């Protein structure tokens, strides 16, 4: 299971739906991972915030709970193929979104997200939102 930026931000902000999803994920016999492109987005947000020291500390605490899924060659291939297909249809994704989607495809894992752009990739990618259970 891969955890997208939107879910993790909602979790950091204490949204009850994200907290409930995190509890559900903890009960599963599956290790959740943070995709490395998501890690980039989280660090960028923390460093660019009004209170970077506070946000860094919150992020470091969150990262203790999850492993990182590195973006590798198979993910790059899957992301490139997906973006080319979407571009031909006139509906490309943003760079980070397509990298995360490629990682989900390459690893054949469910993606937990609230990002509308990623949700439109159903059923090609298994998507779970924190409003679902």
C-alpha cells in the first residue's frame, strides 16, 4: 500500500477520516510505504512553511511510522508509459502525480489518496480514499 501526499497531509493535520484510515491500514497485514516522490513533496512543504522547524519535527515524527518506497527503473518505465498514454489523450498528470502512479503500477499496490487527478486512474490503479473504508 502506497500513501500519497494528500492523505499524509490530512493525517498530519489531524483530519478524522485520515486518522481512521491510518488505523485501518495498521490493522492490515500489509506494510504501508511513502513513495519517494511524496517524500520530496512533504519535505518541500515543510521547508517552505511559515514555521519550518515545527513542520520538520512533525514530518520526522510521521516518517518514523512508515517505510519509503524508492522510485526505481520499473517505476520510471511505468510512469513514462502512463504519461505518454495520458498525453495522447490530452490529459497528462503533473510530474509528481505520474511518478507516484508509476510506482503504484510497477509495484502493483493500492494507492491511498484524496487527489482527484490520481483518482481518475481507476480502475487501472487500485485507489483507496480516506472517505472509504
